[in-house]
């Protein structure tokens, strides 16, 4: 069987941040309980001119630079998000156009709460496996929504991650060794048409939703691959808050050190469809040849996708070719007050005349 | 009046039971109580439940429970008195048997609380306060009990640490109860550093939101003596009920539970017993301060000394008067309509000598105190080994 893998990766994180204390101050909430209980400090906020499409384009361009591939050679573009700017009209067409991939390109938008990003990666990778296209792009991006004062407001963040899949042995930076999908109909988080913000089932989003599917997918893919936790240098879980992925890791027998590299949520927030993909970009930024990486996403509704990658010697050669995820997280930050944050997020109702 | 015996008890493991509906919970506990008594029929059912309507949009639950227990034709009645619904259902069942109205009565307490969000659960529980004078003005139960705690600390020098000892003790007991929701030890430091809910009460001072049910089967003592199978007999020695003002602000004192004192006095009188005769007690620790105040009202501690009772270890297992050997509402959980019935389940197991690692040695007499709201309704039941 031919070898398929990631040939380029890229991330995009807005430079704006709002601190947990700034949000808690407005709502009279206890910031410490979010910081201690959910391990959240601050989150990214998109600027008024940033949305799922612009962040997807930025992340994808970085992926193309690392891959050394021309946009015109991309045969498929899949964008997964729950904040597509249009209800009707794809994000993928705009992304593909900006990358120069049109017109000979297949595109679709994916939606599966927070695992829409890995769905795009799943389908993109399998199209390359099948030979239907030479290169396929999977993107996870969100300008996440959370209702004001809801627990989600403290974590709902913005960011994008893009992965270009291909089968040219000379270009592969992380070989795809295994995939796995685990899903049930579990209504833990949803947004109906015309609802402005999503609703969630409170504590129901934990045990029967996140933990059941994350551990189900992680155990399933390891069994399928004949692997055990200690085989992996890195593991990335969906990270809606700081606590959940740490606890999932413990339940599955992973060490904290295996999780930390791809654990961005304490200072990034929950980028929904971008969350586990961004964690993977941070891992690829520092991975060395031979490192095995397990990625398990989670999307409410509910399901998890699992991927096992093995870094090649090429990974180190392209790490420096584009902006690194941790650098975007650490550098050039701009802290917003709550007023500016709600203005940027379009939460202020303006005069419509 | 006929003497009444408890011939069967049953409850499920309490917690966030996503897979069990209201009817599943009630039926499981009811069938367990019937199986425990090896009963082949029942004559009447009394269901204690506070708010199935707001929690699960289901009222009229007595016939529902009867039908799904396979007892579709027997009289079935629901009793509601907020968090005292279970205790009052037990009293109603007792009255049916004692009066001769029915011979074999099943009392089921049930509440399914986790199908709604935390905010909705808080609202629903808040309907047990005076809506017009308390709830509409923003008072919630943690807030009301926090005021009681602050006043108690002010008047009697009760300390923050003494509140903590109640939670520490009840969690230690809950560790020994396989049906408890939170089987985890807590330290006083953990209680005091938990998230603040309403000063001085922190998260670990508060009973949780729980799904659960409990059931007991009653019959005349004479019949029980003839048909007793396997278990030691447990007799209802006396029940007292009393009422206080709905709203906390209407009371003479913020740190006195008058209905608890009165219900206790009536129960002691009916049983011909006093506080010092009790070998164990289940009291309504919806908040740590509630156990302290209830212990005082029931005569287990002098007024103002309830905090010291917990601190001294006198209310721990092995102490002079072990309180909440089940783990109490704090650790066992608080499915509001089920709580009062579960207290009877615990006492019965203690008096039968079947409480395993939490068994109180030579337990012959025990007391259960169950209250609604900030103590507007209260029922105290005294049971004895027969």
C-alpha cells in the first residue's frame, strides 16, 4: 500500500486576547474557579476582519509553503467549522480561490461541532489514499461562539489549522499510519437554525459525551494499530478546557509530558473545529523523525476521529519555513477589555439604518 | 392505632444517572423494597416527590409508579412538601397502616434532577422558598442558609472550621456507603478552599443535585412478626411533624429551626424516648450549617454547640451520637423527594445490624429528620429494633 501523509501544515491564531478575569469581572463571576477548575487563563479573539475563511486561508498558505506545493495542484479543499461566515455558500470556495486551487478542485464544508476540522482531514487523507486526487487540504477553523456570561464565553476562541495530504515520499513530513472513527447520537451541545448561540447540556457534556467518545476512539485506534500509550511521543486530544484533555489522558494511561506540547487551551481557549488540529500543528513544529503522534478529536453530537502519524526526517527541514503555533500564541499579543472584545465579536447591536 | 413495622427497604446507587428516567428510578427502588420483604402484593402506594413537573415535565406520578411497578389497580397517592416530601410520604404511609386503612403500604421517594440545567434546577428548588417575598427578590437556598450560617457564627462563635467538620465527617461516612453519589474523602482544607457559593458556604458545604429513589415497605407489626423472613424487625416508634414560617425573615431567630424542635418533641413524646436514647440519627444536612442547627434542635447538642458536636467527633461513627452514617445529603446525594425515605432505609439497615462497615454498634433506636425549604416543614421519625 502506498504511503500517505501530511506534506505541509500551517496554523493561524489572532493576536487579540481577553483574560478570564476581564470576562468574570463583568459578570460578577469567580475567575479563580475557571482558572483552577477548568485551567483557563485567556483566550484568542478574532479582529473584526478575521473570520473562518480568512484564518483558513492564512493557515493553508503556511501549509503550502512548508509543502512546497503550488495551489493549482490541490485537488480537494475541505473546511470544517461551526462558524462558517455564510449559512448558504461554502467557505471552501473562497479558500480554494484564494489559494489558486480553482477551478479544477473538489470542495465541501464540514460541520460536526468541534470535530468538523478532523472530518476534513479524514476525508482529504482518504481521497489521497484512494488516488482520486494528488493533494488534498483539510482545514479546521472557528471563530467560536459562546453566549455572554455562559461558561463557554470563557473559552470560545478563534484559530485555524490546515494540513495538506499527499503521497510523494519526498514531501511527507508525517506519515499517516492509522485512522479510526467512533460516534453515537448524543445531544450534548447544539445550535438550531436562527439561534444566535449554541446551547449545551451542562455536566452532560462530560462523561457521556467528551470522555466516552475520546476514550472510545483512543482505545479503538490503539487496538486497531496494536499500539499502547507509551508508543507515542505526543498525544493531542480535543481541548474544550484545560482539564478535560488532562483527565482523558490520565484515564487512558498517558503521561502529562506526552500531552503538554499540543495542549494550547490554557492560553488559546477552545478553538472548536481548530482545537485538536492546532494542537497537532504545535507538535509538528517541534517533532523529530520517528516520533509517533496520536490525535483524537471530539465533536458534540457526538463523535471522535483518531489519527496516528509518524514524523519523517523531512519534518525538521520545513518547521522553520512558516510561523510556528507557539510563537503565534506567545508573541505580539494584544489584550482587549471586555467592551472592545464584544465589539470585535459583533455582540453589540448597532443602528441598522 | 396499630403498631407499624418496616419489612422491606430498597434504593439504587445515587448520582447523575443519565440512563435512568424518573420511572426507572422509582420502579427499581420499589421492586428492591418488595424483594427485600419477599412481598407478593401491596395494598397502597405513597410516592414522595417534590417537583417532577419542573424537573421532568411529568406530574401525576403516583399512578405512573403504580403501573410500572405492576401494581396498576392499588390506590396510589403523591405527597409533596419540598425536600421533606419523602419523610412526609413515609408519615402518610405509616398513618395508612396504623389507622387500618391499608395493610401493606409501599412508600417510594424519587427525584430526577439532572435532566435540566443547573440554573433550572436552582430555580426549581427555589420554588420551595416563599416565591413572592424570597425567590422573586433573588434569594436562593444557598443564600438563605448562608445567612443562617453567618448569624450562627455571630451569635454562638461557630467557626468556619466547624462547618467543614460536618462535610469531612459525612464524606468519610459516604465512603462506606456503596449507594452514595460522592464516595470521596474531603479534608477541612479542601472544603475551605472550594469554590465560594454564598459566603461563608463553599461548594463542599452544599448537598449536590442528584438522581435517585428509595423505598420502604410497611405493614402492621403483628403481621410482620408472623411473616418475618430473615431480617431483624424494625418498628416505627413515633413520628412528629411541625410547621414554621415559609420565609426566613418572618422568624424570631435566623439560627433556630423551630419546626425541627417541635417535630422532634412530638416524635420523642410519641416514642416515649429522648435524645439520649438515640443510637444514631439521619439529619437533613442540605448544607453543613443545617446539620449543626438540626443537631441542636433535636437535643443532640445544646443551643449554639452544634458546631462543637461535629468538631469533637461525637457525631462521627463510633462517637456518642453518630449522625448521617449514610453520608447524609452531602455525600450520599440529595434527590429531594427521595431523601426522607432514604433516611428510613439507612436507619432500618442500622437497626437490623446490616449496615456493614458503617454499622453503629448495638444500634437499637434511631431518628430521622427531614425538612423542606429553610425548615418550614419538618418531619421526625423514630425507629426501634423490635
